[in-house]
C-alpha cells in the first residue's frame, strides 16, 4: 500500500543476489562480500584455464576496484591499449628483446579481459564493442605470429607451409569456436578447458618467446588448434539439449557471519611473519629454479645497455628479499615494543621510549651487518656493478656507524645518572675509609 501511494521506493531484486541488512555488523559483512560477488559474476562459463586461474584473478580486481571507486574507463579504449601492447611486443620480438616482449604479450592478455568486465559492471556493453574486441584480438594474434616469423629461417617449403597453417589457425579456431560454442553444453565444456583457447595461446607465446623457442610455438599453433577445431566440429554434432540460462532464486542463500572474532595484534603479527616467511621462501625457490633455465641464454641489449637474464633474476631476488623482509621487520617491531615494556617493568632504570630506541638501533645494526655480507655480491653482477657495490658498502658502513653512535649516546644519557650515583657512592666509601685510617694514625 505504501509503495502504491509512492511513500516508499523499492528496487526489484528478482533473480539478483541480495541480502537483508539490519545491523551495522551485517552492513560491514555486505561491504566485505560485495567485491567478491562482483568478481565472481565477471567470470564467464567459456573462460579457459589460463583466463580462469591467472588472468581473471588479476583483471577482476582492477575492474571491480575501478567500479567501486566510480572510475569509468571506456571498454573500447581498453581494447585499443591491449592491441597497442601487442604491437609493441611484436616490435620487441623483431628487435630481439624477447623477455620484455613476453611480458607485454601476457600483460595484453590480462588487459584484454578488462574491456568486457568494465562493460558489464557499468552496463555499457554494445555490439560495436564486442565486434571491435573480436577484430583486434584476431589481428593481435596475427601480429605475434608474424613477428615470430621474422626471427625464423625457412629452409624448405614445408616450413613455410607450416607457418602459413599456424597463421591461418588464428582465424579458423576462433571462427569454429564461435559457431559451435552456443550449440550444446559439451561444446562449452570443451571450450572451458581448451588447450587452444586465446588465453592459452598467448601464455604459450609469452613463455616460448622469453626463451627464444619460436619453432616449437609455430608447431603448437599449427597442430593443437587444428586438432581442437576438428574435435569441436565432431562434438558439435552430438545431439544434446541447448544451454539454458541458469535461473536464480529471488532470495539466494548468502552466509552472513554475524559475530566475527576480532584478531588480536599478537595473532595478526605472528600470522604476518609466518605468511611472509613462507612466501619469501617460495619465491626464492622459484627464482633459484629459474637460474638453471636462463643461465645459458645470451644477453640482450636495452637502450645500448647489455642485460643478462641472470642479472634480471638477481634484481628480482633482491627485490623479493627487500619486500618480504620489510613486511617481517614491521611485524618484529611489535615484539620489540613488548620486549621494551618487559625490560622497563623488570629493571625500572630507564623509560620505555629509551628502551624501544635502543632495541631498534641494535636491530638495525644487525640488519645492516647482514646486508654488508650479502648485498655487494648481488650488486657486482649488475652493469657498473663494481662501482655500485663499493658505493653501497660505504653507505651501509656509514649507516652502521650512525646507529652505533646513536646507541652509545642513548646508553650514556640513559645510564649517566645511575653511573654517577654509583661513582659517588664508591668515592664516599673510599673517603670514609681514608678518614678512618687517618684518625687511627
């Protein structure tokens, strides 16, 4: 009745995911699960394995973040950016900059999924946008194959035919998948785990380009998409009920945690230290395994500077250690505060601020001492590594002496009164003893 008289506004939520919010706790829970629900809604049934497990986890976070902040970027502009990244990757392949080209290929694959995500979130999807995205995708793939072709030497006609088949499969696979994808559920499942989908093709192209393995990529593009297209044609003839859109209930079950136990600072810092340590160890293992793959690769030139893949791994290892080490240090600061409170409570000689500062100085001195042993050896592998290593060693020594001076000054100021009182007592006892001996004489 109130709705009929216009006294209350309403929103039709039939078929949508919604939840009832009556308390501040439920409002907080709704705000927490909203990004998760939005990201889940952006995953399409036909997404390939690379798109589902690598690209979407990255692209949906960016798209949902832009949507929640009200930042609208034209989906057509995103499609053009992905296309330009592919052109740049092709130019780098032509200039024999294989590792940067591989990074750009995978980056364009991730960004290419954002145009549809932004269009669905802001409800700006259009037929023109879909056609533009499909058009640019086909020619992006063709540019990559053509750029790789410039690095090949065709010594026989069958190699040229193999390259032509690989280039043709760029269009044939997408065309067959588009025609057969809507027909039956089994075809949709095949597309979801396709070894020849665009997401898989670009990841294979990026991986093989990074190591300069171009003929294996041509063989992959010539054989795998062709076999999958033939299998897709056969599977599309299997009689099956057409796919019907899933009908959602008006009130889906959404689990709401009404009472959430607050994590104590001690638990949070222990969790952060353990997670950062495990991630640091995992990254170091991956980088060390990568050393065996790239140690025999030839260096490449960037802006007239020769760079070796081993140098890139050294820099990556150093950055990983710095990043996770910084996270661990932030957590250790909490335990230094606890230790300083305990020292003040047990000793009662100095203030808590002085103890915190002294512990921090000793911690940083230990950290700098460790860096003096390890950092120069990493920096020596870089261009101008000898000079950079010596400069970094001097800087670390200066910082070590600076913290040592601050610690010594802090100890002097904190315990000056205590030592003065002890010296005064000793002097008083000595004077009394001397006076007693004089009287006896």
